C-alpha cells in the first residue's frame, strides 16, 4: 500500500498511556515548564496533551549552587539539583491551580528511597487534579536518590510494583540514558507494573573553563539536553520500545514538529518537549498545533498508526 | 517612556514578539555594541532595571538560548516602542546578536525594576552596567528630578556615557562624574572614589538617600558597604546565567545573605532568583561571598 497523503488536518491525535488517554502526544517535560500553571494565563494549554510538573520531593529542596546552566553547542548543561517547594506546598499552593488546567497533569516525583516515593504517592492519592505520576528515577544532579541509585533493575521493579499497588493513575518511570542497558531498566519498570517509561533524561556531561581552570557549573557535572542529544535519544527510544510492551514516552532535543514525528516513528507513543521551552515558553503548544497537519501530509491517519512505523510505508503493515 | 515606576514594582508581565533591528553596531571608539529594536506598541513599556531575553531571528542553528540584557533606553514613537540594549560580544550568543542585522526576538519586559526612592538618588555604573541606569536617569529627568550619576569603567573605551546612547539631558541640579581606572577619561580611580565629591557628599545630609547600581558583583557589594556607612538604602541589578528569564529554569540563583528577611511568597528560602526576585534587589539581601 502506497502512502496517500491528504491535506486535511483530521488525523486522530489521541494516544493511550495505560489508564490515561492524552488528547495529543505532546507533553511538557518536567523541570522545563514550572509546576504547569505558570504560563496558563498567556498560553492556551488546551493544545497540549499534558504537562509534567517540576519534580516534587517530600521536603523542599534549595537546589545546587550556581552556576546552574551553561550553553554548549546545540545544547545546554544544567545542574539544578531538584529545587522544588516540597510536598506540603505543592499540595496547598500548586495543586488547586493545576486541577484547573485544560490538559492532563502528571506529577513528577523524586525520592531518595522507595519509601519516600511511596509516601509521596500515598499523599497525592488523597488529592484530585492529577492524572498520573512520572517517577524521576534519573536525576543526574543530586547526591542521593539520583540516577546512579536507581540504576538497579531489582530496585526499580520492586519500587514500581509498590507504587502501582497504591494508585490507579497512570504510572510512568522516567529513566536515565546513562546506563549500559536502558532496555533492561525499561523491562524492570514494566515488570513492576509501570504503565509507561519516559526516556531520556539528560546525559551526564560537563564544560570546562580553561582560563580559570574550573568547571563551568557549580558542581563538576550536569545533564546535557537540547538538539545535541536528539540522535542519542532517538536510538534509545528505538531500542527500548522494541524491548517492552508498555508505551514509551520519548524525549530528547525535540525542537520541531518533524522531531516529534521522528520519535513516534521509532516507537514513542507520546513525546515530551523540554529544553525548547527555555527558548520560548510556547514551544510545546506551537508544535502541538502543527502535528495533525504534518501527520496528514505524511499519509498517517492517526498518531497510533505512526508509533513504531519505522521501515513501514504509511498506514500499512511491514512491507515484505 | 510612559511607564510609571512605583515604590513596589509589580511582577513582570511579559510578551514575546519579533522586532526590527533599527541599529546594531559597535559604538565608535568603544568596546560595546548598541542595538535599537523596533517593537509593536503592544509591548509593555519596561521599568528602569527590567530586562529582556533576546535572540536573533531566525535563530541560527546551534544556538539555543536567548540572552538576558537590561533595557538601556525605551521610548515611544508613532506606533512603536523602541528599546535600546548595550552589550559586549563575549560568546556565541552575543556574537549571533551582533550579526543579526534584521530581526530579533524579544521576550519581556522581565523581572523587578528599580524602586524609586523619595530622597536623593545616587546612580553608580560599572562598565556596561551603565545600561539600566541610563533608563533610570531618563525616567528621573522626565520627572524633573536630579540625580548623581557616577559612571566608572576600566578605561575610556569601556566607558559609555548616556549621550553615547542618545539619552537626553539630566534634570537641573544633577551631577555627572566619570572615572576610569587608567585615567584615560574623567578622574583616575574607581567609581566609588567619586563619592568624596562635595556635591555628592551633600546628598547624604538629606533624608532617604538611595544608591542604584549595576556592574560587576564586586562593585555591587562595595555599593552595599558604602550605603551602610552612609545609612542609605540600595537597589542593585544582579547578573546571572539564565536560560529562560521567566522563573521556570531555576538557573539564575544568587545566594541570599544569611539572616536576610525572606518574603513569604519566596519560592526558595536559600537563593534569590535573579529573574523573578530581581534583577534589582537591596545589596544587603545578597551573600556576596558565595555569589557567582
């Protein structure tokens, strides 16, 4: 079957992530869109499939010392260190506003132990206004409870199982790309009952100031994001989506609508837009507005038809 | 400039627009560039001390983030708002801006500007930190209120006078003093040496004197000391590495001074966020020893 491009923008954009169906596959990534409500009065968030909040921890965190960012070729390094207001302020000050948003709201949760994550989920289960949780198993910028701690398949599986038993909301595991075998971590999350895996978080990197013989960031290393990592991210999404049955939420350097579709093609069921929001807060919304048109131009009737369709003609089965 | 500065500047309300580059060149004989961008009239007039995030349009491949710059001048003419920006080419971002001769993307105005005191105003500029103080001086001139303008730099090529940016005359009674460290223009020495000028010293005999400063953080710290000795208040414009300018990226943190009061609405009790809590803050709220 040959592609039959149409010029209509009537493609079905919905995408399913376990118990949650998103209106479209574009989600604002954690840490790049505030708690989710900051731009709600000037950007129409109904265009987004969803937003993932800044990572919330049990107690407030001040974050890392400056400098916290440095731009690198086609990318940026950050070392924020999970600065956030903590669970109590998130519940009282942020959640009431998030519940009003016209898109899905996913709370990003971070913990130094499985028990901390359990307590976060148990507390937030008492609240309305959330459609899911994305567990941040992959922060590269904290001493405890970061990507190294969670790069342990058994721990990941048992933690996902513990969290899944406490919620009927969609549970996503956000994974680190800084492991030897990302598919092994994704399979562990799946075995634990996660509804989706999100990848990639940032790649560990650094930048050096020759003149002062020092690191450019306040800590020796940070996490690299932006268009520079897109080829690395696409490869990991492709590998992982072939290794698990649960959906993959793909991300890493997405800056254009074609970047979105490339991630779908290699197997992502939804994507997250991150660093592009720093350049312009409407980045995700602008991409979302163009997805239907571009899908139709490429001959796909739905997001679903495009997911994992790499190597196949549009709309048809794998050509023999 | 039509915006009213107030004692308690409101939180910024930004928009993002494209603007035409009216001029964008190295100032003759100087090390700094000056750009004037023509924006739609809907762009909110900035308060002195506020800043904008600036990027070339279209963005060249490989460049990711906009760059923060204080507004140096702002005026309305016909159906447009014109903003002036003073900058130095120091890296890839400012180099791309220097090359963008047609359009810039402007996101702003951002941050908290200088609060206007009722007493004498002493403006202290270090190098290209003169930029927001030119806008403040123009605001004072519009109100017919005199200022002391202490303008210091390493040398004549680094020193930018308000008239280099086309700014008008100060209000009657104003004092303008220039210093350079090498003596190539104005008095030789550091900018705070000019505080011993009798016309400036006389200002501190009046109630409510306030320092306004922008420049290297070492200067801002010194302004804090000078103000404490003279029982004057301060508002200093912070500089920080910044990805977004809108409070989202949490990059532009400056440590708070130990024991400094933390407002109830503060999002972080350990750090000031230059983009939202500042850039203009009282000097004694900053832990200068640990500031970047």
